[in-house]
C-alpha cells in the first residue's frame, strides 16, 4: 500500500484517539448520538475468547486500549500494536493507569511482519483479535499470513469486517454500487445503464452523504475502508490455513439507516434489541461482523 494511504489511516485514528473510548462505554447505549457498536463487538470478542479457554491474546489495532484492558481484567495475558502513534500513546497511558506494563503496546503495521516480530519474544499467542483493521489493509492474504505468524498452531482469530451485503438493505448508493459492480459486473453496458437509471428513480442514491473530517485527520470516507462479502470470506480464510469458520454479527439496523431521522430513540432501542439475535438475518441487517476461525 502506498505510504500516503497508510499515513492517512494513521492520521484519522490519531485525531480520534482522545474520545475513541466512548464507543465502548455502556452508559452511552441510552444516550443520543453515535451508536456505540463497538460495545457489542467487545461483548462478542470477550465471550468467544472466554469460551475458547485461551490464555494469551494479541490485538492488532489496539486503539486506546479498552478491549485489551477489559480482557486483562478477565484474566487474559495481553499485548498488541497499532498503526496510529497517538493511539499507541493513549493505550500506554491507559495501561499504566490500570497497573499494566506499557511496553505490552507497540507501534506496528500488520502488513509489515518486521514491525510485529518484536512482540514474539515470549512466544506465540493463543488468539489474535483485530477490530476495525481489515477494512484498511490492501492485501487481505498478507494480513492473514502475518496474523498467522503471531499464532500458535490451533490458535484462534477473531477479525472484524465491514459487511458488503448490508448494502442490499440500505436502499441507497451502496445498493446501486453492489448491484452494478458485484451482481452485474459482467453484464453488457447498455443493460447495466438501464438498471442504473431505474435504480436512480427508486433508491436514495444521493445517500449517504460523504462524511466530513471533524478534526485534524481525514474523514473515514476519504481513507481506504473496504467492505467484504461474507459469502467470500470462508474461501479466503480456508486458503490461508484456517478452519472452523464462523460468523458473528453486530451493529444491527431495524430499518435502512436513512429512515432513522425523526425516530432516533425508537430506532436505537430496536437496534439494541436485535444485537446478539444470531440468525441469518444478520447477514443483511448488520453493517459489520466478526470472523472466528482456528489455525490448523
């Protein structure tokens, strides 16, 4: 990936390091504003790791440290890295405040194995988690190979992804893009043009609006932030040597996001009621999911 792309990713998270912890706070579940989807993601991670009876956990993309601190309190031995220097600094401060060793957190780029090797001095890990990272990597297979470097044989990964199939429910420009590019990518141009014209009549293709930068860094929409089709992920993980592939869904939507306006409180309550619902519906109602798989 070109260096400037990675720099933009780092700058975004540098700018968010001061208040990123709010996305994990239980008390924000009932407050207006940004939906704390990370809280539900953290629940999935903790529950699955505890069920697997692992001991040592490594996190790629530690943010300001909330997930690893939560896991350390649960009894796991933890370590991790982040590509944002400001997130690394924030995580180290938070580790110190909790009586944890600051040097457990280091700067690292998951697409450069040399930056991760220093944290293998104590041996490989029982599990690797990565939340909010896979959307930002250019080479998915390289990402998984470097994650494997950190894992013991039989170790577990829990890796978050942005769900491309959610676009079939949003009824906006993402729906149009998915239909034209993914479903009809090989269809002759005139037919695709006719479909595009019809979708412009029926869908809110002007939505969602491009997010604007709110601080010193770029906006999320201005950086590399890929979606993944969950129907293709098992083949990717299998090819990389993983087995026992499972999907866990979170960030449910009880209606297309553009309909939230005017019923924000009811929308949030209905969304939270769906979290952990666990059926096939998550493949379409959730904007994100977590892959769980084991290294052979």
